[in-house]
C-alpha cells in the first residue's frame, strides 16, 4: 500500500504563519475591490485540483458533471485500503505462526541429532503444522498484492484524469465564466466594530486611539487567517490516515500551537469589537455615560489581569528563548515563538484597554456619544 512519510519542516510551518495571511488578505481585498474577481478563476481551480483533485473538487467548483468520475475511483481506493489492512493483519498472524513452528524445529533439532525420540516427534509435529502455515502465509501475501493492485489501478486512473484536467482547467474556467453572470455590484456592508461606530476623538488622544485600533485590527485580522491553515493540516491528516494508512504526529501539535498563538494575538481584537462572552444584567439599561463609567471601573480590574499576564508571559518567553526550548515530541518544533505570543498578546490587549479607556473618559466627561453623533 502506498504511504506518506511527509513531516512538515519547521521553517515551512513558521513561513506559512508569516506569509499565508498576506496571500489570503490579498485575494480577499482583490475580490472586495473588483467584483468581477469573485467569479470562477484558474487560481482557485488549480488549488482545488491540487488539494482535492482525487475527489473531483476542481470539477465540482467548475460545475462539471464529470466530477462524478472521481468518486467511484476514490471509493475503490478506500476499498483497496480496507482489503490491505485485513490482509496485513492476516499476514502478521500467519507469519507469527510460521516463525513459531520454525523456532520450535530449530530448538529441537540438536536433541534430535543426538537420537532423542521425543525431539524427533516434536519436529515431525511442527513440520506437519508448518506446511499449512506457510501456505496460508503465501495466500495472505497474494491478498496484499491484490489489494495493492486495486489501489494502484484506481490511483493510476485518478492520476491520469488529474493530468488531463490540469491541461483542461483553463478552458473549463473560461467557459464557466462565460456561463455565469457577473455578481451584483453592491457587496454586503462589512461588519462595523463598536469602536468604529463611535465618533473620532479630537487632538492627540484621538490619534493615539486611532493608531492603536489600526494596529490591533491589522494583527487580529492577519492572525485570523491561520484558521485556514488548520483546515489544510487536518485535511492532510484525514487523507493520510484513512486513505494511505499514514497517520502523523505533527498535525495535531502544529494546529495546537497555531490556535494557542492565535488565541493570544486576537484577544485585543475581540475586546475591540466587544466580542467576548459576558454576563450582562444592568449594562445595556444604562445611558452612554453610565456605560462609559462602568467601563472605566472595569478597565482597572482588566488592567491588573493583563499586566500580570504581560509580566509572567515575558518571563516565560525569555526563559524559552535562552534555552532554545523545543517540544518534547518527535517533531521537536521550537516553543519560544509560541511563548513569545503571550506577552505580545498581553501588550496588544493592554493597548486596546488604554484606547477604550481614553474613549470612555471622553464620553464620561461629556463628549458626544455614538448615538448623539449619528
């Protein structure tokens, strides 16, 4: 059975976190700025072809009924994998039996050479049982060969279809674009954050708040695209485990670290948009000035927590950097960038607390609220 022995290099993991969000951001902005760019295109078609071509996802994307050709072939590959696993289990059992009888013969042979009748009887009995065991072992080897033939035949046909489609995709995309009407010019209004809906503050404080909001928004949206990388990683794991019988130990760890860093870096982004879960009994019933006063009081308690996290996180990060700490698994990925995300996330959250505090002080002192400004 074909297997996958790929292990994600450390440099590729870190490079993906650095550059993939920029690529995704580019295509999102390109689609937003140019409505026509949202139509079927070759880049996405080849992306589906590369990652899910064996399922015909590129054909599905291009609304082609010939995608149905790939599904039976994939089912045959899965069936061959089932036959292979069953044959391998039978092979292991038969080989264990044959080896056991062979060892018994080898151990009894010296005594038999000295004329021991009991040893000769043991050898005769073992040889009598060894012959059918070897026949069954040969049959299981043939079963493994048949399973491999089934999978390789279906896989070869799939590969041939993929190579043909690789050449046909440009024409398929062109015809699909001709059939599909242009999207509506009006796009959905992007979500408005709470702070974005409030009027800008005057003077230096306004510029400080605006700068902090911009930094938090950029880092939050940038790291948010990491979630797409987790989809790719688990997609690879599922295919490798259940199709090629090649489970990994790096996929879970990579996504565990990815989401841990993302959790820290987007905390300020969530606070900026008031996306955190909270129990609200009185807050919504207060006026804008009352809410601002409550937020000012709450900022004191939040700041204590964030400053403690910043100090302890910085200590953890420095210790990890000095020790060049790596994970304890076989993958051995560097841990210090992960721990460095703790003080960075805490610093961003503290900056956002300061920006919100400046805004709330202005409102508490009589600045116009969002409702009054509108």
